[in-house]
């Protein structure tokens, strides 16, 4: 029996049941045990393990896309396929790959979640050292810790109250909020989100400054680039597009299929978009895709001499 | 190499090329903030891509379910926030159920939830029905790995969303799959459409994994992402596209033509004049710099 075809998985326990919590605890213990064992392995053994797991993980996705997928429903003679019975080895493997996808995707999501833990650990390590050793600018680290702790406490209490307490659905509306919801709103919407938006809006200043200082018509190429940019900018300005198109529409023949109709701003932008912009982006994307494929192959086969594979 | 004497007065050309940064920034602040205080009507002709997206949404049958990818936060709210508002208002008015998921940013689910609640209350205030969580929409939360999640949604949405829970009207938690929104969803094509509102590269991930599988796709992206996403609209992998602030205003303009007498205009109409002033300033700044360069060259010749 294939692992991925198991109907009831090891984890299929009732939500919040003690059996599930026990299994989660066991998994954490086993996980820490494996991590500790890996740390104790000699560097060569560790590398072999990492290379092996990387190859297997990559192999799954290669097979997922390239292995023939099982045909649903019918045998070669047209009769219905017996439930769960593959016709040959190729189809058996095809079924296995298909069935394993939820498990592999869960692994991918869980591993990606570890990045958050890694980030928190890294922040605590770097800024904790700075704070306790009173290194330059340690005050900023103190503010960071204060903000992080406040956000975590308020965030979790709010999360618990809005999901696990009686009448929690009412807490969606501000009129029913308690002090924790107001605190969460202040920290999340009032501070974090606004600072995020403020940081992003700074880009506008850089764009203006850079365009003013760097955009000079020094060559034919720069002139073409500037003219094209101007047309694209004008096409984004409704009032300019409206006036331009109106002016063109008054040229005899423009609205009845005459050549002048091609000079409306909408038509010029469409021509640039379809004949210059899109092909150029497709070309760039194609190059990026080939680069990503090459890099993916190098990572999959552990040919990159950096990171964990170099351990 | 000889360095210019700092005591030598600058020529007009040099002055025009080296306006103080602070002055430029001050003008930008004025140009972008003053129009917000005035209601300036701007004529607008929606793009074909926005029309296609609106028509696709408008033709969805009432009671059907769509999947909404919400990969935006407040940092791009001027564009994606307006797009999300327009999308949710259309879905509410058409009676279409929706499930919201996120693959880009852990902050995004809370931003989306708050926005939906606010929009629902606003619709009710203006005589609309609004939406009720669980019965009309569900929040599926955050998925840390966009690629794996998109693949799984394509293969089996019940597995992708099987572990997700949401709050019922009575305040208890229930499996999102048992909600009226998702109870009839068994395969990808049971969703009538997927609309992704994003300020990140999850657009590419979604198109790569979900296009060509029988599910109509619509994208609502930032202006910066517009050209690269338009490539997929041109190749007919997308059923419609709304890009940037112009896209928001396009959607609002189209809504105004369909949902008469309701609240149709929001961020698009409010911010579009600001975009005009900002772009005009950009053009003027580039012209000033180039005029300065030409004057300097003539002076040296």
C-alpha cells in the first residue's frame, strides 16, 4: 500500500482532541531529536543527508510535471476502471504522485512557516546582543523588542477572543469591540499598517528625483525612450487622453476607418503595448525562465557550493 | 582633474539641472495632497482589459462561489485597496459568495477581513444587503508557500482548504468546507472564477499554476505590475485585468454605468486627479532638467 493512498492519515484526529495534541507533541520532540542528531553528524554525513533530501524533494516536482498522469475513468477497452486499480506500473506511479501532492504541499507550507520562526530567532539574537551589551543604537533595539512583545501579546489575545469566546462573531464590528480589540486596531491598523504605507510612499520622492536628474536626452535611444514614456504617461492621464482623442476624432476620416484614426492616444498606446512592451517583456521573461531553470537544476543537484549543501 | 570653483556663480542651465531636492519634494507633497481636498471630475475611457474583467464579474450567476486571492496590504492601498473595494462591492451586489485566501503576506488576511466588514456595513448603510461571514464569505487565511498552495488548489481545493476553519454567525468555529460558501466545491472548476488582488509576484505564480485548467482568471494588480501582467491578458490566459489607479477608476466608472444610484466611486475617483498632478510634475521636472542641459551645452559651445 502506498503511503499517499492511505485514506486516514496518522494526523487525522479530532480538532483539539488530546490524541492530536499528543501526536503534535511527539512530532515536536522527534523534530528536535532529529535536528540535534543532525548537528552531531560529521560535516560529510550532514552534507550527504542534505543533498539526498534536496534531490528527493526536487525529484517529486519533476515527476509531478513530467510523469504521465493517470487517465480517469476508463480502461483501454472502454470499460469503467475498477476503483483504485491502476492498469500498469506507469499508472501506479502516476496515482502515487497525484495522491502524494497534498502531503508534499503541506510539507512545503510547514517548511515555509519555519522561515517566520527563523526570522524571529535572528531578530532576537542580533538585537538581544546589541541591547544587553549596550552597543551603539541599543535604544532602537529596545523599541523593537517593546513593539514586538506588545504586538504578540495584543495580537494573540485579540485572536483568541475573536475566534474562541462565545459571541466572538460580534467582535467583527467596532461597535462591539473591547479594550483588546481597540489595542489591536491601534497597533495593527493605526501604527504598523500606516508606517508600512509611509515607507512605500517614499518611493514617489525617489522616482521624481531620479527622473529629474537622470532622464536626459543625450542620444537617439534616450530620445526614443523618453518619447515612449511620455505617451504611456499621457495615456494614464484621463484628461489628456480625452482631449487628444477628441482632437483626432475631428480630423476628417478619423472615425470612419481613415489613417488619422490610428493617431488617437488610445491607438498609439495600444500599438506600443502590443508591439514593443509585450514582446520585450516576453523576451525578458523567457530569459529569466531559462536562468531560473538553470539555477533550479544546480540547486536540485546540489551543484551550488554555498548554503547548507556546503556544510 | 580640475574641480569646479564653488565660488563661481552657476549659469541658468546649471541651476535648472540642480534644483534643490527639498524644493522638488515640497512641490510633490503639494501636488499630491492638495487635489485630495477637491472633487475634480476627470473624463475617463475604461481600457478593454478592465471592461473584460467587469463583464466577467457582472455575468457571474447569483449564488455561485468565486475564489478571491487577497495578496495586498496597506502599503499599496491606493491601487490594490481601491481594486479590492470595487471587486467586493460587485460581488456583494450580485449575490456571489466568495472565499478569500492569501499566499503573499501574513498581514493580508486581517487587512482583507477589516475591509470586507467595513464595505458590508457601508453597503447596508446605503440600502444594500451587505454580506455575512460564513454564509456569504469565508476567510481561509494565510498559506506560506504560494507555489505549493496554487498547485494544490488546482489539483484538489478540498485538500487545499480542508484544514481551514472560520467563525460561524453563532460565534463557534466550523470547517470552512462545510460553510454555505464552500459546501458545493469539490473541484477547481466548481469555482466560477478566481480573482487575484495583488501587489506582489503571486500573480505570476497563480497564472503559471492555475491558467488553462478551466477556471476563468482575473487579475487586479498595481500600476508597476500592469505591463508584465498585461502579457498574460494579451495571450488570453486572463479573462480580464485591472491595473493601477487607472484600473480602479475604470472599474468605478463601469460600476457607475451598471449599479445606478449606489456608492460606486471611492479611492479611484478620489486619487485619480492626484495621479494627474504627480505625473504632470514628473513631466515638467524632466523637461526642466533637459532644458537646463541644452542651455548649458549652448553656453559651452
